[in-house]
């Protein structure tokens, strides 16, 4: 066990307030985008966003995540084909009536052209078991940890001036197979990233208010 001094830069209160408003106003503008431009994006920007994601906290610092950044057009095509096959099944058989009703407002269907158009697909895997040591060990709070890292990633992508979609073609086992991921990993989310298409549209939705979701006592 060893410790180091915390690096902490105290910020004056008025500056704290400004920063809190500034991030609020920025992240409020984030939207899930389903209509991407194929305009290239420098890989370094994407890598920096992933580096931001992996700075996230995790249960017992296990960091139970793996990120696969896909830029290869052939692999993107294979992912699209496999995702569309699953989504076709989902929309025509697997989804319940209620689920389809809830999705109606987004105008989505089985077709996922953005999986080829977006310059990058970031595929996030969760590691249920840690296989780094001599013996396999269980990871703790895997969903919570990978969810937090994903939040960091989405915020970093937005902050960099790009757009993303949190996508969950269901089931996602095909990603493990296509990307040759080991048995201890499970696909968690598929995130296309890039510029929005010109004149991209997003559904008009509303968010719950602060009062709806936060109790102050
Ligand atoms: C865990 C999760 C899974 C999602 N899966 C999909 C998906 O498979 N396809 C899709 O078009 N949108 C998906 N979304 C996007 C949501 O529909 C979107 O976040 C929500 O409608 C709110 O819109 P906003 O992100 O623009 O604020 C998903 C979002 C989350 C957080």
C-alpha cells in the first residue's frame, strides 16, 4: 500500500459556478444522432476521447472495459450486416408491442446505414472476469463501472465537437465474434462517432425536469 498527495486545484466559488453552468449548457446540447456524415475525423481525437473514458472510476479499480475503435470499411460493413440481421428479427418478432410503441417516436427501424457511414464505431466490451493475473478473478460492479466510463466517453465526444449514438443491437454476441474478442468479454454498447450529416434531424423529445428526478433534503 502506498499513497501520493492528491493533486487538487481549488477554484474560487464564482468560477465554480461558471464552470458548472458552462458544462450544463454544453452537455444539454448533446443529442443521439442517427444520421452521420462520412467526413473523416482525425484518429487522435477519438483516441483522446477513449483515454478520457478510461480515466473513469471503477469497482476496486478493476477497469473492466475494453474499447475497440473500428475505422476499417470492411469491418464496419460486416458489423452493419450482422446488426441489421439481428434488428430485422427484433423489429419483426422479438420486440414486444409496448417496446415498439415506445420506439415509435424515434422513427427507427432495422436499417442501420450509420454503421457504415460514421467514420468510427467504438465498440465497448465489459470484462466479467479479470484474466490478467495467474488466476482468473471476478470483476466487481462491472455494469456500473462500464456505464460510468461510457458516460465519460459520450461527454468527451460531445466536448470534442462530434456526435454519437448509443446503440444496442440486440443481441450483440456477433460483435464478440466479428472482432475476435476473448471469452471473458461481452459486448456492452456500440457507439458510432463522427460529424452529423448535413441537415441531420433528431426527434423532438422532452427530458424530465430537475424537480422530477432530484429530491433535495
Ligand atoms: C443504453 C442505451 C441504449 C440505446 N439503444 C439505442 C438503440 O439501439 N438505437 C437507437 O437508435 N438509440 C438508442 N439509444 C438512444 C436513446 O434512444 C436516446 O438516448 C434517447 O432517446 C434520448 O435522446 P438523446 O440521447 O438525444 O438525449 C440508446 C440509449 C441508451 C442510453
